[in-house]
């Protein structure tokens, strides 16, 4: 048997459980009386321990083992969760993440965990260890080997009408890696119920310190047959002595009070701990491939439609329509598969906000809304960093210190709202704080000082333009450089990253009341609707998302202001850009028939003068490749219905 | 250098060759879409069965002033260099040729031949075939081949 086969599984699952740990710890920190989370994190730690032991990662096993001990005490209320304890636990989670990262990168680095272990040991009362049952050498056929704590668990289970089982598992003597079998047994049992105890202890089982047989005490809503079935699915082991256990009198909880019963008890419905996710893990590359194939299909579909239109073969009509429908459906399905809830990104923020606000001595409540909003996988991967940046800014610059806040009559704890929602074909993410807002005067000062604008330019700017200066490169308002933010590479990076995702970011500000950043992103990046326009003989595609409207004008409506061509559109002055000049495409507009495509970039509107409007089409964005990357104004290429390559306009970098 | 197989082609008055391992396929000229503001030796992009592939005009790259219109012999050689697909326009493709290592001269051994685009010169049938240094032509950096060249010295 090869351990590396389980490596991917191990990494994925450990990651998931670490996330549980993080979430659970945050929850119990907020509501220490709630028993739910502590059980959850206990289970998560336990599972990680089991898996790590099987895979031979001793350090992870050691830390999680110690964590477990500590968590047991908290669960039994022997220990009150103090900030100090939760800090240590968080520290453990961080270290575990670090270790996992090392494993992923194939580094065999040892991390020094002695400090953590000492701290964990300090909190853990050594007296307690004796209570956790030591290994019973002989397996006698009674329930006596349960300790008090485990008895309480059984009593609890019985109150919930759960079945309590005891059975022995026999691992065949020629089995090569017994611990893996044990792990599989535990894993499948944990899927349907809760293991109360095993003899020998799980630690010894994982270390293969047992002969061929071990006993398990198990609580589940499933009946005997179910358990038998599940266990028998695992090869090289057999199930023996399956007994159902019942207490006659729960008050009379002596260790001998158990009686045995062969009858099967009824299935119960109130046991809802097991969550079954009907999901499949798929390599993202496979999805990308699938997406590419669908893209090619869409290209060919468009070609087919074009051929059909020019040749007008009546009998083709139905087939072409069918293919159109199927391709559209297929495209939607594949797109949906690539969609991931933004939760994945949001989940790491509560922890980050907690640590950061603690470090800065501020009180911050983070509220997450619309976690279920879905975005394309590629966008999800990229959006994390900009959001981290905005959140850090909000905590560092936005939210005031508690004293200042109470002085202003605000709630001592600041609130940061992180909201995600879908709006048509876009997803909007809002980062809003109720801090001090951005001082326009400070922006003016700073941008002058940093040379972002000149005095003269500043005079001509309205409030909004001044506010938007914060997105300029080299701008940072923090007067002192902190660890957190204020290194001068700030919002401009956020902005360019979001623009690279074909999105946009806006800022709203009320001095003294807070700041609101709104990020608008397209739902998907691969296939978009575009308007095809003609410049000379060349065809370009303008993404529909950037277009506000199109209009036809005549030459005499174009006016000149200081050498800049403009037109008046419904009372507003609209600067014009002749695309064929920018792209040196040749071809001039007929003076009586000029088409203007009004595009938007952030707050700015601009009119693109083109020779001809061809029409709207679905296009698949293809990269131009390394040799042609970074050309201003060009986002990529698309293959049109007639097989020609057309370039896609990038409004973000055009002006 | 070891024995290699090359695809030999003509451009202006010279004969050139590229390692056959870098050649994906050879196609007839097709419609090239111009990319504005691109380097002048990049003619544009073509549609190669649904893939967008950039095309290099070697004449411009080599500074050959005389332009030539496409004719019946014009071909585009699709190359695969360091995972990058790119086409080069050539006047005609002559043959696939086996070159033994004895017939290969490294350019630094030849006086007055100091051209960064030339990887080696092959003698064959009384012809001289210039074997191109694709990484340099495509500006992909030169680490790999410099190392091999040094190790041979």
C-alpha cells in the first residue's frame, strides 16, 4: 500500500478540518456557553490527529493530541476558556497550517513546537490524565472499561434515543498496514455516529500497538445491519461480537449497570450530526479543459449559424437551433460547475480581523453577508488579496480607537460589513466601515506632497475626483508606516488587480461616518457578450459590460475643446476618441454617419468613434499569449464566426 | 551539439533551419489579424483551429528591407518553443534534413559571424544552413542555451 495515494485526500481534509477549527474557536470565543462548537473543534482536532498519525506526521499528531486534551477539559468545564487559552489554540492552528503548507510543498522542515507544547501542557491539569482511561490489557467481555466521562456520554446518547454498540474488529493477520485499516474503520464509523472509546486507545491503535483485535464503543442512530454493512465494506477486517447496550436506570450510573441486549432498536430521526455532502472533488485543470472545449464549441456554433444564414438551407434550421440551445445549456452548466461560493474567501477574514484588531487595540465587529454568492473559480482565487487589503485599511485607518469612538458618541466597537451579492451579470462586493472616513484635505495634502497631482490640477477637481486620488500609484495616507498598511503600495494595487479581472472599484466616503468600497466583478471571465465594431477593414470586439450606449451622429456635432474632440450627449459633454487613430487602423468615418460607442471606466464616460457597428455576439476570450501581452487597449482575442481573429478592446487600459 | 534533424527553409537569399523538435506543423498562409502597437516584427495573430497563435515576420526581425508578398511557396511554420506556440512566415520550406555533429559549426568559431539569432551553421551538400536560435528571436531569455554553449567549450 502506498501512502502517497492518500496524500491528496489527507491535505484536502486536513485543510477542511483546520478551517473548522478556526471557525469553531472563533465561535466559542464569542459564546463560551455554547456546547456545539467545542464538540465540533474537538472532532476536527481528533480527525486531524488520526489522519496525521496514519500518514506519519508526528508533529501534527503531537500538537493535535495536546489540543484534544485541552479541549476535553474545556468541554467538561474543568477549564474556562480564557483569551490566553484561545490564543494558544489559535497558535496551534496556525502552526498546523504552516506544517500542512510544508507538506504540500514537499519540504521536510521541522517546526519548533516545544513552546506551544509547553503552553498547552501548562493549561492542561496533569491530574486529569489519570482520568482518561489507560489501556486495559485484557479485553474482558464487560462494559467495565468505560470511565466516568464515557459513561456520561452513553447516558447522553441514550437520552437522545441512540443505539449504543460494543463490538470487536478483527484485522486479518496478513494485513500490511494495520493502522490504515483502523483509520478506515474509524473514518467510516465517524461518518455514521460517534466513537466513544476504543480499546486499546486510538493512539495505540494508530501506532499499531495492538495484536489483531480491538474493541470499539460506538453510538449511532443506525441499526446493527447498517453498521455491519459499513464495516464489512473495508477489506481485510471482520466484525465480531456486535452487542447493543442499554442502561436499565440512568440514575444508577455504576459502571456495572449496563445490560446487554441483542434486539435492534428503532431508527431515530433526531440525530442529525452526520452531514453528507454529495460532492466530487475535481482537479481545476480538468474544469479549465472542459471550459476550453465548450469555448471551442461556442466558436463553431457561431460559425455554423453564420454558414446557415448565408446559405439559407431550410432543412438545417432545426438542427442549428437545437445545437444553439444545447451549447447554451452546456455552457451554463460548465460555468455553474466552475462557480464557487465566495464563502471560501470570506471564511479567513473573521480570524484575520480578530488578530489585527487585537494587535492594534481596536474593537471591531465583522459582519459577513451573502457568503453564498457564487463567483468563477479564477475570480475567487484572485479576489482574496484585494479584499484583505481593503479590510486591513478599514481596521488600520478607518476604525478609530475605542476611546475616540466613545468620545464621538459612537459604539465602542467599530463595525465592518463585508457584503457580497449578485446584480445581473455582475457580482458586487462591498467593504463598509463606520470609522472616521477619509479626510479630503488629507488626500489633497498627501497627493501634492507625493507629486500625484499638481496644485493647478487639484483646483480643477471636484470632490469625487479628489477622493479617487487614493487609487493613484504611490499614494498612502497613513502618516506612520505600520506593519499593517501604509507602505505606499496600496489601493492602486487593489484597483489594478480588480481591473485585471475586468472589474471595477468605487469608493464612497462620509467624513466622520465611514468609508464604503464597492467592487464590481463580472460573473465569469471566459465567455462574454460583446459588440463587434469595424475600424477600417478590421473588426474589434467591445465587451458589452463596458458599454453604456451607442449612438449615431453627424460630423457637425463634434466640437473641439482645447484640441480635444467632444460631443454633447443629452446635455453632458462627452470626450470622443477616434479608435482607428489610436489603433492605426486606417479608414475614415463618413461625415454624415458617425457611430459612437459610449463606454464607462469607473466614473468616467468616453465616446469611442468607430466606422461601423456590426452587432452583438457571444465571444470566447482567448489570451494573446506571452509575446503579445501587455498591449494597452487590447484585452485578448476572439475567434469570430467566419474564423477570423478579432481583438477584444480593454477599456480599462485604453485611456 | 549532437546530430539533429532540422526543417530547412528559405528566406530572402539565405537558407535557414530550425530543430525539428521545435516544429509543430507547417501551414499555408492564412488571414493574419494585425495587432496594433505590437512590436513591428510581430505581424499579428492567426486562428489555428481555434487557437490564437502569434506570427513573426522573420524579414523584419532580421532587418531584411525587401518585403515580399505571399506566393504559392510561402508557408507558416508553427513552432513550439518553451511551451509557447508561434508561427514564422518563410518564403518556402525546402526539406527535412539530418545533420551530423561533424557538419555543425558553432558560430563563435567562425570569424566575423557575431549574430545573436544564429545558434550554429550547418554544412550540407555544399550548402550552408543557418540554424536559428529561437529563444533569442522570440525574446524568451537565453539562459538555457548559453549554458549548453559554455559547457561545450
